[in-house]
């Protein structure tokens, strides 16, 4: 347990609002309005911690909507532990609903939540997370303000089925696209198959970005052990909500803050866990962002150095076979951590939100189902982490190795004269609209040696770095048995996709990255041994192209459509830097550095 000094009621932040005899006028003003719906002065002035419930569920956020119910159990846990709950809405973020991309909203929700956590009379907060961007938005804000905080995931959906086939949310979309392009299914069958993958409340039931990020909230130590994988409709989810409400009250008395938990060791644990579970390529973006806001140095090089050699232990789509229910019943993240602890791959002494260490929480909690969670010595894949590629194409781009299929590896990575490397002619697409318009054009002469390039999809260019690098070959190639081509993009790919694309290229084309210099017909070389990605052109030719690009005013991208898009484009950093707002990362431990905000009257 944490051995820090426990605070007393006189130390609570909320006391400055509701029990300040040195400023009776302001105390009366704050107090009277919070009584108008039935709260009593005793609740606000008796030394009980005031706990926020950051509500991310709404009708616009179906993946998180179950939090409207779970928040009731959180509230009951807070009350039972002697706290007073204050539920408030967060800016909605729904991956499948927001155009042009939900990534835009991550930083907007972060900014909004920082203002709430700092400016209102809250002593601690329960962060309700679920859909992809809600976890990083909430944890980034909690890291910035640094009041006691704990995360509660909404949980994955139940398994989807179409006839006898498991249909994983997101993953089935990409499989169905292939079948539709090959002519195996018609439009209505496409809709029916994909619709079958969302049978209940909750977020994606695959190890997409949502399951990944909520697992990593637990791996970081900011969610109760074992809580991340519980399916949304299971009774254990409501029980976890109650326990989370209870625990945040005790965290306030222990003064256990994000800065006590989000250490370098915690971030390295998250990287290792991500490899072992087959986590999303979006994880480095969001985890690097949280690290920046808490002040811990973390780069994409760290993801390769710490995580690449870790084996894949979880047999779950898209890298494996199963879905969320099997993963939870097999033991979830605690069972994965038990393997990693035995192998000496995690920092056992890292502190977590329940006041215990990683070792105390997870040691010995091995899985009973080795079909779903493998032993460390008998994994699905020996090395499952990310590669961080560099070269004249970009300074950094991520490749997820655990989704490299046997077919893809045999086609591109097993040349005995050039192992783990390939070269090819590129076809360049400027945004997804260009791709969808031209991918089946016979004039492009796309064959199995072609490399598809998507640019204009980054933080500035799209804007927001959309998940549009899910490029499949033309239908003619799919019908010939070529289901995937090498793809490179300066945007992102859905975490539910099993395509081994090279993603998150930084700097993006819109920021002058090497992808902006490419022309259809150029040849490039990817060498996984050297971790390199290069345009096969003389340096003088590249210099000439760059000069021409700059003379034309740089890489063109669509006009800004809203005020927030303009602010975002002006302030956002690149994907390898966490896509944070550049001016925001200087604000750290705000509650301690800046103290209580000034009075409002």
C-alpha cells in the first residue's frame, strides 16, 4: 500500500469553495447554488471528498452509452465510501460517428476536461472510458491537472456471430470488404455480416484500439486490476463500477495522484503489455501523448526497444481467432501480466491505483485456457512488438509485426537473396477519395509488386489523422488470390485491422515529409532488418523535388472547415510526438503548481 501521508478534510480542494470562513461572501455564493437541486450544506461542508464522474456516454457515443447506467453504480460506490458524487458530461467522441475523424476530438475533449478538473470543486475523479479516444483524452487531462484519478472502462461488446462464424467488430468490416470486392457477397449481405458484430452495449469486442487502450489504462496502473476486459453487459462490469467508486474516495485520502503512478516504469509496462496482447498501432500515439502530459520522456524508439522482442500471448482478433468474451473468461490482462512477471519482462514494483504494486496485483494469476492466453514459452508469435522505421520517406513510422500473415510474409519478406526486405513501384493516392476513385483503374497497372501510398491523411493534412490507410488491392488482384499489398500512409489504420501496413508516418506530407515528394511510378525500398524506408532516387533529384514543392507552397490539403480545425492545425504536433497540442505540454501538475484558481466574483 502507499506509504504517503494521508490528507485530512482541511486539505481537500473543495474546501476552498464550500468551507472558507476567511471569505464568507464567496463561500456563500458557491454554496447556495449547489443547494438548489437538493444537496445539503452538510454534504458539501462536512469534510467529505467531492468526486467527479467524467461521463463520456451519450446518444452520440453508442460505444460508451452503457456508462449512463454504470455511472449509477460508480455513484453508489462513492457514496458508500463517504464521498459525494458530481457527474458531468464530456465532449462526445465516437470513432464510427464523427466526421472527418474522431481524432480531432481527442484533443478538444482533453482541453475541456482539463478546465473542468481544475476549475471546479473536485477532489478526485472517475474517468469513464471506452471508445478509442476517450481513454487517452481522459488520461491526458488527469495527467495535466494531477488530482487523484481512476479509469473505468465501459467494456467490450458480447461476441458477434454470423451463422457459425465469430464476427469481430471492425475486423469483420475489412474481411467483408475483401469478399465484396471479390464478388462473393452483395451489398445487403455486406451490411448484414458487419451488423452482426455489434450485438450488445460496449466498445469493439476485438483487440482493436478500444480494447487496447483500456487494457493499457490498467497496465499503466490507472484502472482496477482485472477491470479492463470485462464485457459491458456482464454483472462484473457493474461490480467493477461500484468498486471503482469506492476506491477513488480512498485515493483522495491517500493523495494518490497520476504523477505517483504514471512513471517511466509504468509506461514501459504498458509497451510490453501492448505487444503481448497484440495491441493497436494507435497505442504509441496515445500513450506517447499521456507521457508528454505527465512529463515522462517516451518515443517510438522506446516502443521498439522495450516491446519488439515480447511474444504474442493473446489469441484474439485481429491478430488471432477469439473475441472479448473468451479473453475475459481466460483471465484478461491479469493472466497476461502473470506470464510477463514470471518472464521478468515487467517492472513489478510499479505502483497502481489500488495502492498495490504490479507484482502484488498480478503474480500467479495464470490463465486456465491456453487456447486463448498462451504461456510465455509457447506463444503465438515469438516477436510481436512494433518496428519503428526511418529513412528518406519519414523520420518515424510504425509497423505492427504480429499481423503479418503467412501469405504476406511469403510474398514479400522471404526472398533468400534479400530477406525481410522488399522493393516496389508505388501508386500514390492523395487522400481516401482519390484511392476509392482510382484503385480499380486498370491503367494504374497494379500488380503484386506494387506498394500503395496514402498521403494527405495526417494530423494537419486530413485534419486529425484519419483511419484511412486501410487500403486493399484492386478487386482484380483479390480475385487472383492477393488479399493484401504493402501499404504506407501518413494517417492511421483502425486497430481492428489485420493489415501489416506502415502507418503514422511522421512528418506527414502536409508538414513536408518525404511522402510529399513521391510520384506514382517511383520505386521505394523497405528493409525491416535495417528498420529503413527509402525512396530509390538520387539525393539531388529529391532536393530538386523538394525545392519545387516549396515553390508551389507545399503539399496541398483540403480547406479548414471549422474554427476548431483551424486551431488544431495550427497547434498540433506529429503522430510520433503523440499528436498533442504543442502549447499544452508545458502545463503539468496544474493543481499543485497553480493551486486553487482565482475566485469568480
